[in-house]
């Protein structure tokens, strides 16, 4: 009889939300993404980052509808850590370049070990997002790490965006110069899907790769591999060092060889081999060894 009561509890909670008109929303952590990554490693949870901006109407729709869905909110709050990144703030701009975010809204979903598992580059309804979160919520993606990495958060990151728990502001109309897709949302029986808003690239750093745009898969890409580690903590420590010292995307990949899991740390994303070689020479002049790789 106790087993039946336990199984019935989640349905009863959802029924309460519906019957009394109560609202549940996804709890967004008010912290830098690097701090959320450490929290996820410590707690053994997956986490996701929602890239948005005040002028992005599809983003506003998700805040009002998707993230306020009770069923999604309960599941996400129990199994994930979530954070918002506003690309109009310094931290959001930095991570926008770090992960090559070219459309809004974009959701990046990570394992507890900081491995990027999925990119959602359009607005999605609660049902679709819940399905994706459930699919990725596997034991291998939520391994806790003790002790977590405690290196200081990147000093150049300022004006961290504050978490927004409810949608209270009126709909904002983008100014004429803001590049938005003119398609309007379709409110039908299924969850509406919006065309994603393009994000302008404002970074003019010499070693910044080509302007933010999606490159056809047939085009070669080059990057620099800076280390292969068999311990997760050492790999993440290397990631933080590179993030702190260089304005290039740093990625952490896992590969299994001979039954053992290895962590590969790479930096940069270049469209030409010459550009990648130039950056490798720059790294070597700064005492960072690496190897040029082609994707």
C-alpha cells in the first residue's frame, strides 16, 4: 500500500498545481556558468544554460510559457541545475563567443562533468524540452566529482545576469536595426515554434575565428589539442587555465580507449589551417604546448 502512495505522489502534486491554479517555474541559479559547472560536479547533476536577451521575443515566450510549465519545472528542478546568460551582459557575451552561439534562444545541455551533450537552437515548448531532458538524464551523465574544482571564476567576467523567475515585463519590440526573423509564432494545438533570432558578433579580437555563423559540415575545421588526461579534475583545471588566459572556445571531450576514459582538452575553432597554425605559435610563445587537429 505504501508503494502505491509513493507512486501517486508526483501525480498528486501536479494535480494540486492545476486545481489551485498555482504556478511552478524552473529555478535558475544566479551564478556564473563556471560556478554552476562546479555545483553540478559536486551534486552529480546535469545542467543547462539558456542564452537570451531582453529584445528576443522568442526568448520571452519561453520564459512565460516553457519555463513556467509545472511538469517541466518539477522535473528540471529535481534533476538539473539551470542558469540564464544574457548576451547583452559581459558574461553572456563571453560565453556566447566561447560556445559559438549564433541564434537566440539557444539552450546548451551539459553532463555533470562539463561535457556538452546537446544544443537546442530554437524556441521549444515544455513538452519537447522535457522529452530532451529525460533522454539525457542517464547515470553516465550525472557522475559526482569530489572535491570539485575551486579555481577562482574568470576575473574579466562582470555584470553577471540576474535570474528571472517570472515573466512580468511587457513584450518588447526590437528596434529596426535589430536583426530578427520576421516570421510570427504559430499558436496551434502543438507547442509553437519560433524562428530563432540572429545574434550579432561584436568581438574583434585578432585571434577570434570567423563571424558567428553555422558552417556546412563539409567545411574543414581546425583546433588545438592542449592535453589528454585520465583524471577529470586535472582536465577541468586545464580548461579553467585556458579560459582565463585566452579568448578562444575551450572544449572538454571524453573518449574511451582500451576500456579507460580519457579527457581531451581543446582550444580554438578555425576555418583555415593557416589561422590555426598562427594561434598554435601564439600558444607556444606563451608556454602552452599543443597539437594542431583537423575535425
